[in-house]
C-alpha cells in the first residue's frame, strides 16, 4: 500500500522537483500540493496524507504555524520540515510544533526518501548537519535558558505579525484574517504592547529573529 504524500512549498519549481523525485518511489503517492501554509492546513484536513512535506517559510501562514494547526486538527499527521538553510530557531520551533523530520533543501535528494520512511514509522529524522549542531548547542547551553518571548503571543497574533513582517497592509491583513481593519489595528497595538516594540520595522526584525518569517518567501 502506497504512502500518501502532501507537498507544501510556495515555490512551484521545488514542488515539481519533489514530485519528480517521489513519483519514482514505488511505495509513495503524491495526493496534493499546497502553495502556502493555509492551503496546506486545508488539504491536510481533507486528504489525510500519511506524510506532509512542509516548507518552513511560506507566505500568509508559515510552516511553523501551519504545522501547529495541522496537528491540532489531525493529530496523527507526520510532518517533515524543509528549509533552504540551517537556522537554529526554525529547527527548534518546528520540532516544538510537532514535526518528526527536518531536511535541508541542499541535501534534499539524498535524504528526503530516507526521512519519509523514518517519519512514516513514527521515528525522527534530522539532516546530519542539523543533528551535529543541536548536540553541540545542547552540550554548551547554559543551565538556565530564557523563555521564548514569542510564547506570549497567541497563534492569531503570530500570524498577524508574520503578515506585517511580509509587508502586507492593514486592509490586506484584515481581508486575509476575515476581520475588520479596526480590529487588525487593535491587535497590532496589543502585539506591540506585549513585546515592548513600537515600530513596524522593529516588529519585522523581531519576526525574522524569532523564526516567524524569513527572507525566503
């Protein structure tokens, strides 16, 4: 019986390459493709794939938030994160969100098939470079670690912050989140008050630093 695979990546050429690679595997079937995080959540709920390949950095709803929503609605989903480059914050946040695998796109064709088989068996798979760095970080980290500041934000606030960082206007954000511009402004002020940040430029830097968005999209 073939494993059902859902691909979520905002770059069409990446989805095409993934499809080309995985369609050669006798035990894998591509059941859907998503071009952003919101579509990934909808398709995951509708198609119930065995494995989801989730790009970390996507517009509208990034891979971290999409992973949380997918697992909230379909707890048995098994997700592999993809990223263009190694970013410690992205790795930690994706693992905390619930992914079982994390593969760098630079090693994609060497590692992805192995990663899919691993997570399908409910095992973790990390690109070797990521494993080495995380082990080194764990050994060298201080005994007390400061709590993640972004944990003070709700899921909706994190999504709004991502959209702000991606340069969307108040009207665009309101339309995308199905709320009024007035509500969007109020939520933005609430985010600023929670974080102690009072300019959009600084919010954008914060979003990138905390892994809520990146320069990949």
